[in-house]
C-alpha cells in the first residue's frame, strides 16, 4: 500500500511538472516582450515651453499606440519601445537630441517632433543619415530640403502653404458684399512665415488689397501696439499666423481694443488646445481658424472615437489636454503609418520604408492617408472652424462641438459662418 501511495504521488508529481512545463511554454509564447531586443523608435517632443500643451497631448496618444501594438505582439515579433526627449519647444535643442538618439541610443527608427520649427532643424541630420522621417504637424518643411523620404503627418496637401488659410479666404469671399482688403500679420518663425506666404497667395488670388503685411519677433508679449497699427489700416479681413503664446496675446488685445474687422483668424496655433479655449472662453467668439479634426459626424473615421475615449480617460492623471481633439489622432496616426510600413516591408530598412510609404495608402484614425509630392498629403483637408456661442470658461462646452463649427470645406461642414465677426460677439 505504501509503495502504491508513493507511486501515485510520484505519478501525480510528474503530471504536475508536465502541466507546469506546458503552462510555462504557453506563457513564454505570450510574454514575448520579456525576450528579444525591442524595436526602438526615437523622437523629440515639446514637453515644456510654449508648445508643451500640444506636445504632451500627442505623446499620450503615442504611448497608447505603443501599448496597443505591444498588446498585439509588437512589430516583426519584437516589442516596441518609444525613446523620447523634451526639446523644450526650442529649435536649438533638436539637432543634439536626434544625434543622441542615433549615435548613443542606437534607435532603429526615428519620427519627427511636433511643429514646423522643431522638425526643420532635424532635417539636416535626417538627410545625412538617410533616415525615413514622418513629421508631426509641420507646414511645408520639405519645400526647401526636397528630401525624398520625408513625410508630413498634416493634411495640408500638395500645395501646403496656401492650404492652411484657403478655407478662411474661400468663406470670406463667399459673403455678400465681398470683402475688399486684408491685413496679414505673422510671427517671425518658420511655420508662421510659411502660413503667411500662403495667405498672401490666397489674398492675391481673391483680388484682395493687402493693406498691412508685417512680422513680429517671437519674443513679443505686448500685442496692443500691433493690433492698433493693423486697426489703423481698417482691413475687412485680418489673417493671423501665430504660435500659442502670441495667439493668446492677439485674442486678448483684439478684444481689449475692440477691433472688429469682418473676419479674423486663419492660422493661429494654440486655439485648438482645450486649456487655451477654457482660458479665453467668450473672447474666442467669432474667430475663424484652422483645425484638422473634430468629432463631427462626417469625421468619425474607424477607430478614432475609441482612441479619443481611451485618451480622455487617462488625460486627467497625465495632466494633458482633457479632450485631445487636436493632437491625439495625429500622434497615433503618425505611428500607424510607420507601423504599416514596417509590416509591409517586413523590415526596418529606411530606404524600403520610404519607398513603401510613397507607394501606398494607409488606414489610420484620421482616415485614409496617401502621400504625394514632397511627402505632403496627396489631397488637402484643412478645416476652418468658427467659435460660436462660447459662454464662460467651462470645458464641457468645448466637448459639445456646437461651440466649434466647421465652416469649410463643404464636405465636412457642421454649420454656417457668422459674418461679420461682430455678429458673433
């Protein structure tokens, strides 16, 4: 009996060992992330400084992509790891960051930072190292470099500079009576100068008389003298091309001075950020400005609602834009393009990745993406959105997008422009 008991115990122990070994094999197969070298994707991001609200919002979406892709088994059977550094919203920081990523961190792939002024200084390094590079919301960055493996995750389209404000001018020229004059003002930075070049072209095509056309230093903090100088020229339209700190300064000064041209806005970065919307509140009413995506029914692309839902759940704890409409879809889609190129080429070779990106259409949370000349989108899809009926500074009214009306292009319209500007006040 005792021998039988010992035999049964030994047999049971053996079966348990086999079962445990089998479980271990299954677990090892599922936990691939604990073995093998990760694919490292490097980039800089504005996490402090004037561009930080947008940069931090994009980064949360990129982290969600990282979690999603690793949850599905990674890329090429390897985990993915994002390696990023704060560029402090300063172009001067960017070259050293990308040099470090490539020479010290030895990342496998790189993507672009957020904003034109940050992407441009990375380009000489990218070109020298022959890397494929997908920038995030950079306007016409490749117009001077003409680098074949640069791609723009921004819906400006093949004629990027005028695309930013074309809708602004189209809406204005559809009014009766038509405006006759325009003032153009821009920060003396890469993005703003590019956008102002495009505004000038749009104004000329519309046969508008340009009565004011000047830049101001990026360090400007007092915008009242600029607004008064513009007001003295009495333009029908005011086209502003600015970065977040100066966008806020312009809105405040225009309201304080009581300047009321028939239409204001165009290419003001920052007014898309929820923190700035709630800060300015009713001061925004009547401004008509660019945007790239809003949760209007016509832009409910596959996967985007789920991304926004997950982003918003985490936004409070992460201390980022609570809504994420402006940056989150683009940060996630930027990596979706890279992911699909890696999967399509079954490798990490930059030349092959560039060829694949040029040749294919990508399914993303911002819709189908196809690249054309100079790495820009093959077709433009820049929105013009007017702030209407904003009351107080509550964030909920910006989640209810009736306060942000898409007025151009027609296929994404969610309402009609209030014109002239003072009628929206």
